[in-house]
């Protein structure tokens, strides 16, 4: 089992320099605590104050040793040529230690900001990914699709990993999980899915790999907070995580989720079978449940909007005792 830290920190109201200092402190603390990597979640026009993920990871790559890197992109919003070049450069800067995850996206206001129709998100996603794969492997080629008519005579700088960095597909719906087995290297479980749903879908993923005769891993994106007890942990994060999930529910974040994973419910219900939270022993046992489903790597979000840096750092440091159980 591998462990990564999702970089978040602060809000759009915070001073940018303070925000970056907080991110760097979290990153170095995670390295000292035994984390295997760091991840950035790429977004656009969301008002959360995050810097461009690719640029942020590029900066941090020069400050870390023996750490892996990951980046999540909302693929329908991206230009395939620009993103392919950026990812290739980032793979070189991280010395071939990059994994990327790609998502359909779901927030309508982001599509509106780009002047795109949310109903076209799947065909845009598929065409963008197809072009990027070609750019990473070929020099001269033509592409004529629904959204792009492109011709390349000289290609782009290629990534260090061959044929390209590992690609995960972030998916909630069964059809997306099958798609990850068919065209990607792995499936990324979202924070929204509860354990019961993940248990069923992990079997679906396994069957899909057999059906397509492919290989793929399972990664999970989980909320996490380590404290002296579960009650104390929930009390500490409630004001921050509860507000985040209320916002997600109001935006229709549960649109593609099974009924069992609904977000328009109490915070105590949201935490259940969705958060890895509690003391060291409780967190270890919860991680082992995911390990039993075939999850090979977990990305932890350990900070929510407006949550003080000190609380985040304390939990990251406590993860050192959790990680020891899996080494």
C-alpha cells in the first residue's frame, strides 16, 4: 500500500505567499512522515485559490527527494496539445515519477466559464485523451475528430516514461469504471463513494480487466484525519469538512452517484464508511479494509477550506505511526 497527500490548504481569501508556504510545509512534513507522494487536483474557475497544478508540482519537484507526484485534470476543459506538452515536461521534471488522473468534470459553472456544453463532456474527454496519447508516442500524424482537426509535422517533447505516464480515470459510475479498465492504467475512486459501493465496484473493475485482457490498478481518494480518538477527530474537522460537503451537495455533486452515496444527508452519515478517521489503530484498520478490496494506493485529503495549518500538520505527522504498519 502506498500513501500520498493531496495538496489543498487555505482558501481564496488567504495571502498567496502564506498559502504557498503552507503547501511547502505540508509537503516536507509528508515526506518526513513516510508518505510516498503528493498530488494536486487540477481545477479551473472554481474560486478556491489553488495555483495551477502542473506549475505547483513543478516547483515542489525540486524540493523533494524520492517522492512520487500525481495530478488530476478535468479533461474536457483542457486543450489536448497544451496539456500533453505540460504533462510531458512535468514527467521530465519529476524524473519519471508522475501519475495522472483524468476526470469528466461535473460542475456546470466550470463548463460555462469555458463556453462549453456539459452534455459534450464525454466525447470531449475521449477525444482529448486520444490526441494526448498520440502526441506522447508519435511525431508526425493527423487527427480529424468531432472537436479537433489537427496536423503535426514535428510533434512535441516526449515524456520520460514510455510510452507515457500512468493514467488513471476518476469514475463514480459503473460505465466509467469499465472505461478505466479499457483505456487507462487504473481506476481512481472518488471521495464521494462509500465503502459498500467501492466493494461492489472493485469486483466490476476486476471483471472488466479480464474482459478487455488488460492490467490496471485501483487508487482511492479518501478523506483522512488522525487524532487521539475518532470523536475528537470528528469534532476537530467538522466545521471545515461539513461546510465543504454541504457546498458539494448544493452543486449537485451526487449526480452520478448511487443512492447509497448521497451527499444531501447529515455529516455523521457522510463520515461513515467514507472517511479514514480516528486514532492510529482505527485508521490502520480502516485502511486494511480498502487493502482487502485490492486498493494499492490511497491519496489523502487532510485539510478542508479554512482549516488552520496547525491542525493539518498535526494530522500529517500522526500519519507516520499509521504508515509504519504497512512497511
